[in-house]
């Protein structure tokens, strides 16, 4: 009987040790639920921060793109006696014309510069030879009178530091630019980077602007 009692006591100790080892070597269901809940809360807190950081990075990349386009346009003007790159030139193949985004390629060598990372719908200009693009050209400078190959020369721009050449373009219109006098802000990509868009100026610098800041206190669309 003593032996049986001793054996029973030993078995009980073994079971107790196994249970203790099990508790020490893993998580209970409740503990796992708590950990998952904490991770979900942290993810919910970090996600907006990460999205904001990503948006900032895309905005910086877009600003770099449009600045490089403006600098490329300066190079074009240097090769063509100061003429601003035309919004569109004639095409012998029967289309409406060849857009600036194609004409500028020898000076940029990379069609990806035409696309903002935040633009989900970059589009080529309808009826023209054109690449998908996120930026438009200011028709007041580069599409004078609505004619192909009709653009101003640099000396005709009163203040190149305060005259927009390129801007964030809303791809839904499948255009290659805009005339503020006729189009207003309709084609201006106002929601791509906050409540404004990146703009590049004739002198080659670029910055983010709200639409209303492009017309007051000075109209930045007019030469």
C-alpha cells in the first residue's frame, strides 16, 4: 500500500510538473488574444503616420520631377534661340500634333519623369502623339493663340521667377496643358498633394502651391 501511495504521489508530481512546464513554455489563449489586440492598436496608430510619410516622400519626388522638366525646358530654349518649348508641334502623320512631353525627351531621357508617384491616372493627350503624363504646360506661354509651334521667347517673359511653366495636371481631361483664362483651375491637380499641386517656373525652380496662390496677389499664369 505504501508503494502504491508512493507511486500515486510520484505520478501526481509528474503531472504537476508537466502542467508547470506547459505554462512556462507557451502562451495561453487569453494571452495570445491580448498580444494580438495590442498589435492591432499599435498598427492603427502607426498606419496614419506611415501614410503621411509616404505622401511626403511622393510629394518630394514629384517636386524633383517637375523641377527637372523646367530645367530641361531651359536647355531646349538654349538650343532654339530662347524659344519656350511649344505645347505641341505639327505631325506629318495626321495626328493633332506632337506634344511637349515627347519633344522634351532628348533633354530628360526618361519618360518616368513625366509621372508623379501619387498620380493614379496619368494619361496621354487625346488625339496627339504623347506619353502618359502627370504634368501640363502653361498654354499662355507655349500654345499662344491655340496654334501648334506657337510659343513665347524667354525675353518676352516679364518675370521668369514668377511665371508658371509646368503644373500638376488632372489626367481625367487627357490634355497636355491648360489656359488659366479659359480653364481656370479645372485641370489643376488640386488633390494630389494635400490641397495643392507642384508647379515649376520659367527660371527652373519649383514649389508647391494652392490654386488660389497662383492668381493672388499676382497672376502667375500670365507672362
